């Protein structure tokens, strides 16, 4: 089977690696992929948002199944477009993708279905912002309604900041929407919970904890994610039941009632307080870097799972997981999430000897004249698994120290919550 994988990050390299190990014989084409995927698949350099050109290429390479990694093509309706053109695709359709594509849509759904989430107000003008400010205590969270490439959320400590940021969004700072969602600030511990769903059923697809802040000790600005581990021990059995009953089932039933059942991976971003889950956000895809720590623990054939999902037969597959703990540390370009250098040479990756349980997933890399270059803020994801996260982290850091790249940095404290709490973790 010829498979197309859409995207170019660490998540897609991890998906590509897993697909390449499938027992179902396949040939993978990455659109556009990165230097890591080029070793196990054929990279096709193209703009994934130009759907007509993408369709031409998919036909040229006789693709039978398309797996979509990132949110933007999903929110813009790639799955609907491919299905209309008789190509099977894994991922939610345009309507269901509004769970991530519009925070206002997601919040209205929460209200209708009584899903626990932060109190909020959808605002179209300054008067509405001022009204919300009068009734609520600081800090407050200002969110752009539409997709904002991870830059749409600001936690504000002053009223002035809330007003200024809202005004910028009203003026069109983000092209996707001019609406603002104001929210109360939730305290607690964050966790990422995943499911996979077809038209009729869903199954849990792992848990993880990401580290969003750039600096050790969870300080500094937000990033796309500096490292993660799976599973997330905070998601105990009791909490899992609550997440499913209070958040997952009402959401899936809402979409079914609206004749747009959810299909694909769904990322449930949570704040946990006193063993109660509150929904922060939905993402209509796997997380990045969460995917890189969940997939190495997956024992069931990924292509079998995806094929069953696309054919609405998820019920008949048993998804098995390893009990090992997995961690990834993101090696970033110095300066990220601000300005950073691109096209900087990473010298010796090809010659590094790493253990069988360790992977280097590429995120922002490419080959040019046989040299490996960085192309983004998040560049490599050094990933490993084992019985004890402290040892796993030591192993990862050992590998990072061998990488000859002068323009990189990383957080040494990934997993601090679980490693410091419990020596035997
Ligand atoms: P989002 O894009 O909605 O996931 O927001 C990005 C990050 O901002 C989240 O991962 C949280 O760390 C933080 N955040 C968003 N909303 C809230 C909230 N209501 N209370 C506290 N933190 C939040
Ligand atoms: N790790 C955060 C995200 O994938 O959005």
C-alpha cells in the first residue's frame, strides 16, 4: 500500500518510523517530511495547503491512504477534499476540526454539554472585554479564537494587558479570526490525554505530560513543547473515567448529533485540580512532542489501527501498550521561541552510536549537499524508554552531549514532577 504522511515535524518522523515497522507492507511518501524521514521514506517537497497540487501528487504516486499530522490542513478541510476525490484519509473533517480551529466553537460546545472548563466570554469588541474585566479577578487568559501557530494565548496579570492584547486581536493580528476568548485562569497540573475515534467508537490512545515553558523550572515564555514523558501518572484510573464521562463522550456525541462524527486522533488538553479534569483545549491531531513518547510504547501495528479507524472498524482491534516509560527531550535552536539562526550545521548525527531503545526523531532539519542543517526552532527529539525515568533521562542527556551542534540548547529537567516526587519512578 502506498501511504502519504502529511507534515514535517518530530511527530511526523515518529509516525513515519512506526509505519515503516508495520507488518502491512507499505511505501511511505512524506509531504514534505524532514531529513529524518528521508532515510525511511520518500520526501516530496510541496506546499501542503495547496490542495489541488497535493491531489495531483497523490495521484502521481498512487497513494491509497493519507495520514494527516498537523492541524492546519485539517482545519482547512483537507480530509473532506480528499474524500470527495475518492482518496482515503485519516483525520477529522472540517466541521469536527473546529474543536481546535475555533476556541469559540469549543467553548460553546462545553457550555451546551456542561463540560468542565474555565469560565469564559467570547468577545467581538472592547465593551464586552471591559464587562468581563469588571466581573472577574486577575490573572486572566486572553485567547485568539482561530489558529495562531501556538502564539494566540497570553496569561495576563493586569487589566491593561488584557485590553491591549484583545485590541490587537480585534484589529486582525491573527488572520484566522478577529474574535477574542477571555477565560479565567485555571490552577493545577496540566496533562495531555489522547483518544482515537471512528464514526462509532473510540479508544484511549495514551497520556503524556509536556513541558511548555522554555526554561528549566517551567519559567520563561511558552513554546511548542520542550520535552515530554508518557504515561502521565497523574491520570489515574478514577480520573480517566471522569475525563471520558465528562469530556470525551459529550464531545463525541455533540459531533455525531451534528452529523459530523469525529474520526482520527483527538488530543484533550487538561488542567487537573483536586483529581478533577478541566478542559483547556482540544487539538485535532497527536501532540508534538507527546506523539514521540506515546508511539514508542505502542505494541499494536499502527497501520492496522489506522486502517480499522478509516473503515469504521476500530471496535475490532485491541490496542496494546508497553508498560515501559518513555521520555523525549527537544533539542532547540538557541534563541527559540524568539529569533534563532537557521541552516546551522549539525555535524556528527550520522555516526552516533545509540542504543536500540533510543531514537532521534528529527523535527526541524534538512539535508543540503549531504550536510545536515537545522531549519526550525525545535530541531531534534532525543527519545528513549525504560523502567525508570531518571535513568531514561540520563541516557538521553548522554546522547545529546555527543551531538556536535554549537547552536543548540535543551532543558535538563524534563520529568521533574515525577522524578523528584518519586525516586523509584
Ligand atoms: P492553549 O493553546 O489553549 O492550549 O493554551 C496554551 C497554554 O496556555 C496551555 O497549555 C496552558 O499552559 C495555558 N493556558 C491556556 N488556558 C489556560 C487557562 N484557562 N488557565 C491556565 N492556563 C491556561
Ligand atoms: N505539545 C503541544 C501540542 O502539540 O500542541
